[in-house]
């Protein structure tokens, strides 16, 4: 099989990709941005009010308010006080409005982006998960999306407010000050903007590296927690501590490189703003002294520039949050942009009408970047019959199961159910018609009943108990502390291997699929448990197409037909007695397992 070519990297910036994703929030973003701008304008009013107050004291009847006909200084201050109260009230209301809107947007984007990313992840083929670490994926779905939420909570508003402040300050200065003083005061602004862009470009790869390092760290933690029993049994705690320390140290160093650059931004901005503020202080002061501008206007501009200083200083922190968010956004969007290789067909498959005839027609398959594992294999399974596939490890037995369930697609040939190519079938309908009992049983953290009913969520308590009885699981379940309500623990760790296997069989019984796959269903249990499981399997395979993958030949000796597989090919076929008479590979395996020489 030819390896699939990975998709070309998306050349759009993370921000463009985020904005494209967030189009459905456009109305809310416009509304929140409007309130941010209004709040900034109102927040810059106090310096103007101070200027008016100074103007009243200096000019008295000739002040700005006096020119509108209100000559008495008392009434001028009364009117100014009233305007101040109104501005303060509306400033508080606008702050409540933008804060509430931005936070809700952040929560909505976080919620929907996480669900969309997880839903997309579930649709990716099995090969994707083989090439990805669990910790890395958890880091994307949790930490990276949280970084984006943190920026939307406050960073977006801060950028809007700083931009609005700059526009108002520059515009106001041109109206109030002589052109030469305005240009001198605004001289640092282009350097601030240019420096911010350079800073952003240099910081971007550093935070991308930070996100990669934290992904490796999370992967190590997830892997170690899953394998804690193995770590303990081999007394490898110190070894794993050292390995975790290496990952954590790499993360710390990566963060230190980003911090080294980001920490320099604020002092540089302070010095650039100082140039403009000093120019305004000196040149503006001389202009006020000579009477070219009023003392009130001079006071307004001094306070405005000072008010702008702090947002610009905090802009470094905002840019820092922005770059962290964009590094995380790229990882999330890369996940969302990962193409889905297993495409569902559009032909429905009605469960009640499935007969269960399965046929593999000259199929060829290889795992990604691996040699061909199945070569032009053909296999016909009549409806309602039980067939078994045996062979040495790595011969391709379990691969047949994965191909039938379309966890992977064949490179050549086809697989049909009741004569229909499975690639034409609706994927959910296909998998709904197949029940899988694997040797690696996965139980979810929850009750025994919830795990039996998994996939058949509408099942009644009576149906759950009946399925457990058929699987010969009812007796041991009733001996558990809370019976069917007993919590099984993560991955079912509170149950023994045989108990987990019988819960899995009960789950398959409840699903009642027309096609049943038993992939080494008794490989890890004792003889007594195997006998109990075999009795239950004898019941549920009646009038059902069954494919049994087995190492233990005693469990499949009654199959209608047994196929022996080696190196991706079928080398023997027949029932138990026929294969013993052939004295081939199967007979040799039987003698080894039965102790007959």
C-alpha cells in the first residue's frame, strides 16, 4: 500500500484561521468591540474634565462653558459635576457590557471549539492515533483551548482599547497643538508599532516551541500514569522521575527563552513613550506659556499621554498572551484541518435486514510506512456460520477485523456484506451491524450496568440483566459491593481480566449484531473462566455470522470452518478434523497446545 501523502500546511495565519472559524460569533464580537470603544472614549473623559475645570479657574466667565452662556463659576462647576456623574455611570455600564460579552464569547468559543475538535478527532482513522500521543492530543483539547479562552477573556478588549486610545490621543493632539509639537510628541508611535510587529514575529516561534514542549510533557505524564503498575513492579520510579525531569526541564528552558524576549518589551515601550511625553511636557509647556495653547488644553494632553502610558506598558503582557494564544490556535486548527481519510458511504444498511454474508475479495493492505501485511487474500463467510482464523502472531488475523470495521481501508480489492461493498455503506450503519469482543477490553469509568449498556444506551435494566446472564456474568456481578451499580474504575481496573471479558460479551449480547467478531476473546483468562466464556459464546453465536480470531485452538474446534493464516495469506482451510488429517500447520499447533507428541 502506498503511504498517504500528508496534507500541505495551511499558510493562513492562526488569527485568520480563528476569525474564519469564529464567523458565527461575528455579531457578538462587533457588539463587544463597540462597548470596548465606548468605554475607552468615556474612560478618557476625566482628563478632558480636568482641563475644563482648569479652564474655569483660569478663564472664569471666558471658559469653554462660559462661552455657552453660563457665566457663574458656581453653575459652571455644577454643570461639570453633573456631566462627570453621567459619564461615570455610562462608563461603568459600558465596562459591565463589554466584560460580560467578551467573557461569554470566550466561554462559547472554548466550548464549541473543544467539541468540534473532539468530534473531528473521533472521525480520524486509526492510523492517526498510532502516529499521535495521547498526552499531546489531551494538551490540544485542554491546555491549548484554555490558552485561547484566556486571551479572549481580556486580551482582545485590551488591544481594542489601546488602539482607540491612540487614535483619540493623536487626533486630539492635531486639533489642539501646533503641528510641530504634535509631530514631536507622536514621533515614538511609529517606532512603538514597528517594534511591536518585530517583537511579535520573534516571539511567535518561541511560543510554538513552548506548546510543543508542554505537549511532550503531558504525553509523558499520561503515559506514566497509565503504566503506573508496570513502573511500580519494576521499581522504576527513580528512572521515570529522571525522564519526567528532562521533559519538564525542556519545557522550563523553552519558556525561559520566550520570557527573556517578552520581558524586554515593557521597558523598551516605557523609554519610547518617555520620548513623546518629554517632548510634549517641554514643547507644550512653552506653547502654553507663550499663549499659543490654553493651560486647560495643555493639562488635558499631559494627563492623556500619562493615561496612555500604562495601556502601552501593559500591551507587552497583552502581546504575550496573544502569542501564546496564537501558538495554541495553530495546534487546534491543525487538528481541525486534518483530513478525514475514512469517508462514510451514503448507502444505508438496515440492521434488521442484514443477513451477515461477508466476503473478502483479493484484498491487499499495508499499515502506513510498513511492508504489505495482507496480499490478495480472498475469504468467503456464509451468513449465519462461524468461522475461525488462526495463525502465528503478526500473520494479519486481527488486521482482517480492523478492515471489516473500516478502521482502515484496503489498498486493493474489496470487502462486502451481503454483496455490498462496505465503502459504499453508511459508516455508522456498518459498525452498528458488527459486534466486537476484543482481547483488550476497554471499560469506561462508571457502573457495570453503564458499561454493559454502552452503545445501546436506551436498554432497560431487564435487558441489561438478561444480557449479563447469557454472558454468564450475572453471578459475579451480584457478588460485587453494589451489584450492577458498582463502579468499575478507570479502564475497569477494579475487575479481573475474566470479569472484564464477560462484561464485554454482555455488551455484545445486548447490542445483538448480525455479525459478531471475537478477537482473542479468551486469550488472557484461566481455564475455568474460559469454560464459562465458551458456554456463553456457544449461545450467542447461534444463527449469527461469527468470526473468531484465536490462539487457543480449543475455543474454536467446533467452528464451521477454520482458516490458517501465515504472512498475510490463507494457507489452510477446513474443519477441525479435516485439518488434523492434513497434518499441516494447524495439526502442529494442535499437538503443541494439547500436549500430544
